[in-house]
C-alpha cells in the first residue's frame, strides 16, 4: 500500500482543521459516566439511535448508583431499540457495580482501569479519555479501520495496528481532534458503499488504496 508522506499528513490535518476547527463527539452525554455508558451502547449501533434512547434514561440514571437502583430489567426497556440489549445491559449493570465497589462511583482517568470494567475495550476507553479529558488518544472504530489505510494515513489490519500507526504518524498537535475528524469523514464523506470522492476535501491527496 502507498502511505502519505509527513508533509501530506500535515496537509490533510490542516484541511480538516480549517473545515472543522473544534469537532465534537456526536454522542450526547452529561458526565463521564453517561459518556461511558453511551460509548458501550454505541457498539454495532449508530450514535443517533443511542442518543434517542438514552435521553430519558439519563434523566433518571446518570450515575452508577442510580443505574443500579434502576435495575437491569428497566434498563433493558430503555435501550432495547439500540440492539444487543441483553449483553449491553448486563455490562452496564456490572460496570456500575465495579465503579461503585472499586472506584468510589467515579469513572477513572486511566486507560487500564477503564479497560478493567465489563464491556469496556480499548476503543471505548480511548473515547472516554479523549472526549472527557482531552487526552491525545486514537479510538479506532469501523470507520477509521476502513478509511485510514485507504487514504494512506496508516497501515494495519486490526484496530490496534491502525491505532499504533496513526499515533506514530500524525503530528502531536492534531491528536486531540484527529479521531473526530476521521470518524466524521468516514461517516459522511468517505462512505463504505458510495464514497463522495467528488466533494472530498482531500481527494487530491488520498492514495485511494484498495484492500487486497
């Protein structure tokens, strides 16, 4: 595959920054706990469906303690339309229990501790660290895994490999916002089924690599 040069990567990041200087996470959240829960819920689901089905939930259960008081069955009633409600509800109740038992009901500001919570993998931990505390992390979801090798920003076949490549190649000054720019680019421009290459602001730089 053909990779972008350091100069080309900087150009890509500058164009994204000029277009959207302060990108935001599209998940709606009130505090670190609700972002954590929404990120767990977003697995194999759209941010829109998560937002639609957690608005009422977070009015009554926006802390681990309130989530445990709500209970799993009522939680399922709120999140069923999102999908995988049985597994996700089990994880949310279990992570709420662990937050209360081991972390004083507070979401930890630490990747390894976050990843010790049920249902929380590296991507989810990276999202929380980046969105809540502006850590320069690189959560690799299906969009980044698909588009970054295609563009030539990174190499790798797994989320971990692409994350490592991106963090090594993207200059530090862009890392706080880089994953938001790339997620939005994959979601709305470089679509899987029909990429909008004619309106892509990096079309002239993109290497257009195809999977072998």
